[in-house]
C-alpha cells in the first residue's frame, strides 16, 4: 500500500482528451517537467493507486497530456478526472532546490533550529504577497512565513524544511 508520506502532490486531472484514454493534467509542481516518472500515483477516493504512463507530453504552461497503461477509452479516463496526482518523493532528489515549487513541500516535516520539530506542512498559502507554510502538529495550526530570514534550508532527502523562527512567532 502506498503511504501519503512517500509521495508529493504534482497536480490534478481536469478533463479527458480525445477518445483513447488520454487525460489533461493541470500541474503545480516542476517535477512533472523535470523528471520522467515511471509511476504516477492517483488518489482514488482516499486510496493511492499507481498508474504507469505510456505517453506524456507538455501542453502549454502548467498543463500536460498523459496516457496510462490499461486506460484506453474515454470512459475509463473519465473515472480519473478531478483526481489528485502524486509522484514519489524519490524524484525530489533529481531536481535542484531552486526548481522545487512550494507545493512540493506539502508533507515535509518543519524543524526549527532551536525549538525542534514543529509539525508537518499541510498546505501553502500564497493568497498574499508573503507565502506561508500551513503547519500542523495535530493539535494546532501555525502559519510560517517563507521569508529569507526564517527559511534556513530544505533537506529533500530527509523531507524536512529547516527554519529559524523567533520565539514570539512560535508562541502565537
């Protein structure tokens, strides 16, 4: 069984394309452009299911078309429309830190240099000029600015975001 902790979100299918099972993907992660994933993971009603691409091509900015092994009709493809798509975290190691999109950090553990582990990134709030990590420790939710002074680094291999936050921010 595929665990959520082993994958990162890359986008979602928004429609079928043609009648031969091809799907249109709206992607939010540069992983789609940067790596040639041999297995794509799709959230099928809460269960992560692997699919194996047989063809893939970029289509404009932040969109792509993909065909999977075993999905050969429009009807079969329609079952995937609206579903979230994930790649294995192993592909993060193939991409430079500069090319990682903020959405790639979802599921990473946030570690403060002095306070230790703060929780897991649940989402990214980029609705304002200041991009924020939405971090939860299971009991409370904390918003952490992704400003240069607070963000120390990203350890892709360990799936960690290292921050250095003032105590006042942690007490909020």
